[in-house]
C-alpha cells in the first residue's frame, strides 16, 4: 500500500531537508575517515624512510668501527698498544650491530603495517609497485598568508554544521506534528475520507475537528518530542562551536610544532659539527698518546647518536606537515 500525504504544514518538506543534511553529514564523515587513513598511511611511510636512513647511518658507522677494530688488533699484535683499546673498539662495533638488528626489525614492522594499510603483500608491494628513495625527502614549502577559510573544508566542521542544520529541521518536524495529516488515498487505493471532506464545499473547515482531537489529547507526547529536539539542537550547536575551536587549536599546534622541530634540527646540525671537530681532535691526541682510546670512542658514539637524532627530527618534520595538512582539512592547494 502506498499513500501520499498533503504537506499542508511543511512537515514532509522539513523531513526532506533534515534527511538531506544528515546525508551531507554522512558524506563528511566518510571524507574525515579517508583523510585519517591517508594521514596514517603517510606517517607509516615516513617512519619507514626514517628507519632506512638510520640503518644507512648505522651501517656506515659500523663499517668504520669494524675497520678501527681490525686496525687496533693489528697494532696490538705488533705490540704498539695494549689489549684494552682493542676490546673497547670491539665492544663499540658490536653495539652498532645490535642497533642495526633493532632497526631492521622496526623496518620490517613498518613494511608490514604499510602493506596492511594498502591491502597488498609486502613482496608484491615493494617488488612491483615502487621502490623507496635513498634519502628522506625534503618537506614541502608552506605558503604564507593562508586564510582561515581553509578550515571550512574540514570534514568534521562540515559534518557538525550539517548535523546542526538537520536538528533545526527536526525541531520544525516536531512542531508540525501538532497539525493534522491528510491522506489522499484510502487503504484500498481510492479517495480517502479526509480528501473527500477537504474538497467538499460544505467542509468549510476541512473537517479538522476529528483530526485535531488526536493531536490535542496525546498526553504531552508531541510537546516532549519538541523539547527533545530543541535540546538536541542546542547540543548540536555546542558540538559545532567546539569543533571549530578544536580546528583552530589543531592548526596552531601543528604550526608551533613545525617551528619547534625546525629549530631543533638546526641546533642538532650545529652540535654535530662541533662533535665532528671534537672527534678529529681526540683522534689526533690519541695518536700522540695524550688521551686514551675511550675518548675517541665516546666522540664517535656521540656523532652516531646525533646523526640518528637528526634523521628522526627530519622525519618528524614531515609527519608534522602531514598533521598540518590534516588539520587544514586536506591541504592548501589553490591558496
């Protein structure tokens, strides 16, 4: 059975509008999920690149420490140095081997996670689709003067706005429930009694009395529905305001963290240069017998640690840019 109602008081019109904005809200939720998935994918990809960079640094350093260990072993065999510097060099080399093992484990974990996010087997993904770059890519340049209107594209703001609009129409629907409904057809598909009364000239008031009796004596049900929809409207308004505030806060935090990471990178580069100068000086003094070999090894260890921290910070900067793009609702293309 299909029957059509006369929308005398816009109840069906309000229902259509409410459903439309609920639909737009659902689409925005889908977009938010897509952005979240892409952000997770990119962060995992950058974690993989960072780990590869660390492996590259550790491998180069491990090779150097191995050569130093072999050199100290020969010096000991010729009676030029004692056993202690040899053991110290060996221990330092073995430490880098342990570090490499841990880094390779992390790399495999990121590969598995990346493959899971892309829905492909690791072997298929890296053997056929693409190869990883040798170095961590440079961050993109963020344009100046980005307008706050960018935040209007954020899916969560669009979602909250459409939910608010939907609740406004739902309040109107609840109010329209106070008015009678007229069906065009009866249960058998013929003209309904309500329509017949409506069209008769004698039905001056459309014979609404019987129809209104149901509305007037509903024991407060419709009023309770209006109160509920009004409360939901207020809740949706507070949620919208909270969402907008959170958007500005997230953008501000992302920009602040980007600036902080960049400062740390520059400070680390300066410290790395100082440590490399210190290592050269320690090496020269050791060759002259002015310091023990532990001083040289300590300088080497600090250089390795600093290079790995710089690689991590460079990757962190890329991940912070992903966070900024996510906070802006998908980027700043066109601005």
